[in-house]
C-alpha cells in the first residue's frame, strides 16, 4: 500500500537536516519519524502507484467497451428504424 522506501527517504531527509552536534540522537529521531509517518500515512485514503495504474488500465478497457456498445446500439437502432 504505502511505499516503505519513500517513508525511509523522507525520514532520512529529516535526519540529515539535523545539525552535526545532535547526530547522537538522530537514529532515535529517525526511528520515531518513520513510525509517525507510517502511522499517519496508513490513515490516509490512498492507493499505491501499482493499484492506480491497474485501475487506469481497467478504466481504459471499460471506456473502449462502452464505445463499442454505443456503436452497436446505434447500428441496431438504425436497423430497427429501417425495418419499421
């Protein structure tokens, strides 16, 4: 669901911004930052990029099918009108 690598990258950026004198507590801060980010991001209503891409493909196929069905309906309506 949530890309763990992205969370680690964000936590690392925050940690890297800490002044050198505070690096001794940076590891603990990084762990806590990861935990908080993971908890908060898991509460969001988001999908992974993979899920998004899959749904995009499903939508494209659905649109193609609808277009085909609309064409078929138009042909059938024209044929029905011509017979009556």
